[in-house]
C-alpha cells in the first residue's frame, strides 16, 4: 500500500468516527453559586446556593447564559464534549487532506 492509500484509509476511518451532528452543542458549561433576595438567608453570610449549571452560547456576538436543569445536565455535557471532539477531528481531517494533496503533487513529479 503506498503512502497516499495509507493516508486516505486513515481519513476514511476518521470520518466514520465523527459524532452525529444532531447531538452536538456549541457552548461552554459553567457552574455558578448565587445569592437570593432574602436578606436573612444563609447565602448572605457566605453559604451560597448552588452550584447551578449554565450553558453559555454566543448569540449575535453576545454571551447568552441558559440554565440547565439537573435532568438535562448529563446530556448537555455530552453535547459539548461531542462538539469539541468534532473540531479535533475536523482539524485532523484538514491535516490529512493537505497531506494527500502534497503526496499526489510529489507523485506526479
């Protein structure tokens, strides 16, 4: 198997590993602690409420924060993780595509 076939084989394998696009979330996750409006509450003495999980997403150039209910937290974390994996694999695919182009060019010479 020549070099081009090896790289193309690796590219095909990588493309099969791409996560499903319907399960990705382009966001960041943050855990926040809050104080409430009740002045006598423990949170005003340092024991804040939380942690609460929020999903941060840029909308029209501004960061928008969405509260994540506990029952969705695992799914949200997986969606963000899949998004990051997708981009890692896309970067690798770009490297492989460039490598194939260069190998084809040098094979012609």
